[in-house]
């Protein structure tokens, strides 16, 4: 069972969505000390991310992002704050990519 679940619809198409996801993974690795692994598929990509106390996936398709994460015991107390910050980061990345598309 996931502690964090997020779903965001978008209209970027798969290639632009992949770029947003790659940018997010780069940020997560650099700033959050995550290890990210990308599994590319023909119609979706899955980014697996983990670090001590957190593991999860970000699934990217042509029209949606789905993030699921499990938090370790020490992080569970901050689940609301972590979810809010993750949502903010994802929303900002999608807004930026959508503005570039227009």
C-alpha cells in the first residue's frame, strides 16, 4: 500500500512528458539524494526512485503522470508535507512544460 498517491492529467504527449519526468528525476537525484532508474516503454515510461526511507514509481504516459511512494517510519510523520511539496513540484513542472508548448 502506498503512502503517497498522485495523479495528474496533461496534454503534453509522450515525448514532452518524458522530458518533464527526466527533469524531475534529475532534480530528485541531485537535491533529494534519490536513485532513479528509467524503464522506457513504447507507450509509457516508469521511473523507479528510492533512497533510505522512501521508494516509489512515477509512471508517465502521453496524457498522465501517476506517482506512488512508500514512506519509511521516520518519513510517515511528514507524509502531508512531503505530499504537498511533491504535488507543488510536479504541478510547476507541468505548468512550465505546458507554457512552452503553447
